C-alpha cells in the first residue's frame, strides 16, 4: 500500500510539540494592526495549541505528524 499524503497547507500551519499536542499560530495578526493595542499584538505573536475538539481533524490531515 502506498504512503499516505500529508495535507501540505496543514503541514505548514501546524507542528507537533514534544508531548504530542499540536501547535498553531494565532489569527488576526496580518493587517489592520493600527487599532489593536501593543499588548494584544504582542500576545498574538505567541503560538497557541489546537483545541482538543479540533485536534482529531487536524491529525487526519497530518498522518505522520
């Protein structure tokens, strides 16, 4: 049986942590930044974790991650 293919869009957006959780970048950081406070923009720089309700779907897109 051939190897499964990873969804390349998802592969660029999600990485796996050492404990096996999925790491993601936060949204709302691309444009219209003037009205957002410095504190809010600073917190958007940090990575977040994929919620457990969405993790199963993301793992299906990334069979080897």
